[in-house]
């Protein structure tokens, strides 16, 4: 099953909560209470998101967590990569991937196309979309047919 980890799901939930009130500081405890997640889990998630450059942490009277850039400039792909690493279906589907079978498997190019299509879709979904209560409007047809690999270009 192709599935995101719980921590990635929680990261999206926490980020969406912050995005709904971007001007106010958000304390870990307040976020944990608002999204009904354990404080240690929220704290761990926040640290990972700060490390990835998606959130900033400020100390002091107006301290707390803030988005590092507008919600419209943070993508679902950014959030996933912050927790899980690069979005790729197979080992050979991302830039740093290594596979002993790549030269003989016969499916690597198509898996790369699938990974690129998924990344393209995730790159088109912003945190602003995720934080909105309205349902996402996804494309009916995925653009996998139009994806060319760097080796073909």
C-alpha cells in the first residue's frame, strides 16, 4: 500500500491549523489541544517542520511557531518531504536513488514517470488548499502522458 506515515498526516494537520491563523503565534501546547494530538507528537512534528524551513520559531512575548512563507507558497509535496524525504514511488524514482537493477529491470522509466506525476500533483496542492474547508478540485486526467524524463529531453 502506498501510504503516508501518521507523522506526515499530523504535520499537514498542524500546518493547516497554523495556516488558518497565520498572523498569531502558535505554541506547541495550544496546537496539540486544537488538533487533539499528544503534545510530544506535535512538538516532534514542529521541530521537523522548522528544520525543513516550513515553519519559524520565535522566542519571547510574541513567541511561538509561524509559517516561514505564505500558505499559498507551501505545497503538499513540501510537507511530505519535510517528514518522509523526497516523494518517490521506487528507489530509482528520485535523484539520489540507487538500484542495482536499474539497467535491466525495464520499468524504471515508467516508475519515474509515475513518481513525477505524483510529485506534480502534490506540488499543485498548497497548504492554503489543505487548510480550506472546501473540497479540493483535482484534475480529472493526470498529466502522466505529457511527462518527459530528463534523459529524453
